């Protein structure tokens, strides 16, 4: 799997809350112009569970078309049903996705053997490689390193986006999978630089929506052993990394794009806009970074 920065792109909506197709094309162009390594739509940041099946298909169609092979495309299945996951895997593969991110099955709270069964059957079925997605706060289960290490042996499971912020957890995953053809990515911007320093492959990044060039450069520096340059960007934007996780993702990411006069729009119910107090803090941080005109 290609190492690097994968932007967890938002899904923009018009005033009537319909999909903003033109806005999405504009956002993808910004990502491509920044040289981002990959674009990862339809996860939590993309409001996947609040979209219709037709909208999910259209989002991937647009992103694949606009990227035109210049970035890897990694949509998320975001379903706990194996049968529904198979449908989306098939659709994403047919639309031209490069890899498919697969959320650990949420709500149903399976045991580790159930998680393994889910992923192995899906990987056996898929025509393109699978990337595991661990996010305990969203799924109710935490994929322990031993589970990830077991799945890393499967020839069609090539990596993981791991949202666990504990570096000892991530270090254990790296250690247990070091001999496999398997890449480990953090799902948190705040841990991206230190994570790469001990063997990580990159990050799936919310901040990539707002500062794709910065994230691309920081990850490239870190992967190339240019630690001083990477650390400088890590410290320079750390408060923004934190601010973009205010309240519930993607509230802050969408607000940031709106503040930059870029397509984002509102959030679909039951999500609500970022609070006034947090918006003021976010706006102040963005102004300090020169991101607002």
C-alpha cells in the first residue's frame, strides 16, 4: 500500500442539504493540486451513514473521475453487515477505487473471532485490497493488536487505519506486523509525526481537508527521515490539529472550510454546527496560521 497522507474528505452539501457535486469536484481539485497521496471519502468525516446509497455511489464516481489516477482513492464501507459491506466493496471496485477502507463492524459488538471472520470473508470476496479501520469510539470495540496481527497475514488485507491514540498500542501493532506485507496508518493528526518516527506508514487526516499541502509535506518529511522539518510543521499546526477535532467530527472540519469560503455547507441531522465558542477558537487559530483572507 502506498505510504503517505490520505485526506478524510468531507461531503459538501448545498443549502437544501442535497449533495454539492460541483463543490466536491472543487475540493478534490484542491487535494490533487496539493499533491496529496490519497483521498479517503465516506468515513466519519464524510458523513457516510447520513448519505443514501445513490449519494455514496455518486461521491466515489466524482472523486475517482476528478483525481484521474493522481491520488489513491480509499472509500469506506461504513457498515456492520457483511452482506452490505460486500455490496459496497463490489461497487467501489467497479467505480475504480484503489483500496477499500472497512470499519470494524459497529453497534453489534462482536467478539474478536467475529471481527476476524467479518474481515476475512470480505477480503476473500473483494477484487481490490482491504484496509482495516479501527475506531473504538465509533464502533464500541477496539481491535487489539493481536487481532490486527492475525488479519495482516491475509494476502488481500494490506493495512490498517488505526484511530487508537495510544502510542504503545500503535507500537505493538507495528511490532506484530513488521514481517508482513502490511502498512499501519494513524487516524489522528496529532500522532502522525511521532507515529512515523517509529515505523508508521502515514496518516488518514482530517486536517488534510484544510491544509492538504502541509499534511503532504509533513508526512513526506517524516517518511524521508527529515525529522527537523517534519517536527517544525507538527508543532506549528498542532493546535489546529486539535481544533479540527472539536466536538464531533466533522463539525470543525466543515466549519473551517466554510470560514475559508470553500464548499462544505451544513451537516445532516442529527449532527449540528460547531458551537459559537468553539468556532471563535477555531477561527482565531486559523487566522494565526494565515488560512483566512
